[in-house]
C-alpha cells in the first residue's frame, strides 16, 4: 500500500502541474480516503471548486478536444498514479466539490424560464448551458431538446464545429477561458 502522503505529494506536484498546463486550473489536492476494496480508489478534495467545463489550454483548434470536464481531469490524475506504483488506481472528486447545477435535471422549457443560464449559438441552432457546457438543439418555440444534449467535449462531428460562426467561437472562448 502506498501512503496517503505519497499520493498527496504526487497530486500536488505532477498533478498540480498537469491541471495548470492542460486546463489552467490552479489546484491543491488533499487526500480524503484511500480504499483498496475493488482496486485502489482515492478520494481527494481540492482547495477550489472545479468548474464543470473548462478549456483545454494545449488544444489550439475549435473542436471537441478544446473543452474538458471534471471526468477528464480525474482520468488524467488517475493515470499519473502509475508513477508511484498504482497502475489501476481511480481518483475521485466528491460530488460536493462539483457545482450544484451538475446535480439538477434540465427540462425542455429551461431556456425560456432561465435564459440567463444559457447562450444561443445561432450558427449551429443550439443553446449552450454556460455552467455545464452542455448544448441543446433549440426549437423555434424556444424549447430545447433535452434528449439530444451533448457536452462540448463529446461533439465529434466536424461539421458542427466548422459551422460555428466567428461570433459563436468568440462566445465559447470568452465563457471557458
């Protein structure tokens, strides 16, 4: 068993540098719990709340790889555990460390009821939920199609990204910078 201190030291050196270089997130990590019931599970908390969506600083192109979410950070942190001999470790950030909006459901009339939470990406016929990074097809009546939502990091169709107007690109860059 690797000590909690070794894990915390790795997270606050290599993990901290990774979070800053890749995502522009300046984080410090504290190990809350390490369990080995089904592999090594490492629960950590951070000194700052992590946004649901953030820009990938090393990706220059406007595509799905330009945006990330907490799960992407967690995956990278889990991967670096190999440097201290934990090849199959899983890092977890508790839900209370994530934005509250992450835990609530969206309804088809959310854009109508809460327009301040969204921004219209007219060039692709969608609205973006600013806090979450999810995009929803927008109907003419102002309702959104919840079943067809996608996170920015999961939109792999080049035509969608290529269809974004310069104004919509600027909007995305301003929100997640």
